[in-house]
C-alpha cells in the first residue's frame, strides 16, 4: 500500500506541521501555488490519496475509512505528534473523520467546500459524474464536473488553464476515477459537538456543496467559525490568497 507524499521543512526550529489533503480528482501538485509561502513558517506534508497521482490504485471503491487509515500511517511513519489539517472537498471529509478519530493529534483544522452527509441532492450530482465517466471517459467527466467544481468567475477568466486541466484529466484511468467517485458516495460523518478547533470555508460561488452544508458542518463543532471566501467548490485552488487572508492568521491564533 504505497502512498506517495512529500515534505517541506522550514528553517525555523519546532515549526508546526500543516498537512494538506487533496480534493477528489487532484494530486499533491494542486497545492504548488501556496507551498512556498506556507513553508516560510510551517513544515508541510502533502500527499496523493489512494487513487491519486503516484499513490497505489487498488481495484475497489476508495472508502473514507481507508483514506483515514492511509493518513494515520503517514503520520505514524513521520512520527508527527501535533499538526494542522487543511482539507478541500473530499480532503475535508478525510480531515473531519481523522480529527474525530484522533482528536488529540490535531491542533486545528480547515475544512473548505466539503460535506459531511451524502444527501439526495448531492448524491444525484455525483451520480452524473459517475455516469459521464463511464459513458465518455475522463474527457466527458471533466466537462460535466467543471461547472460544479470551479466558480463562474474562475471559468470565465481561465479558459486556457481549464484546457490544460482537461488534457491532464484525459490521462486518468476510467476505472480509478469510478472508484474515487464510488468512495465519495459512501459514508456519512456524524458530527456531534466535536472539540477540534475548526475553520469552515465556503466559496461564494460553490454550487456543489453550498452554504447550508457548510453551516451544518460548523454546527457540529463546539469551537468553530464559518467564513465566505471567493471562488467556487475549488476555492482554495482558484484563490490561493485565501491562505494569506484567512488560513495562516487562523493557524497563528491557534498556536
């Protein structure tokens, strides 16, 4: 079970660790725009979840419990005692479930444009992704998912970049993508007065997991705050300045 990961170490002694957890179809390179700034003050761990990038890709749905176990193995391998978590979309689910299971290890977490429950509306949205992938491969899947994942402002201004993303998406294995979506359609997270300090972010143009879902997530934590940020469902990747404006100040307040 090979999980590919990379670490960036700051020159400051005893700098806190930040673990970055990818969205469903992303890989660790999706964080390239913010790693340099984060690594000025934090040690960074980023990794490819199973089914992503250079990590292993078993022929089965990639369940939330498996993702949490994979993260736990990396943490144990690196002997990390305490750290921050940042999870976007499916990565937010991994962060929430990990912090629920290992609350003593998580200083605080940032949950961006994620979801705790697979309600009927979200299930129907994800099923269209699954069907598009099976009928037309990754090219059709990318076309179907793009308006759900990226905000309208980003789409209008970044057509060339989206073309590049589409070419990258074509390289993915259809079965692996099906396993990723199948896993995302399973497992509700039961949040009941969880104690992990949490910052919940919602892109103002996120139509996949909109405000009411983020409000429900926030209500599951006794020490949490909810903030609107620019962008769609991929807000952290569309607008990396969110780290400067919201996430880094939140981290510093938690230290």
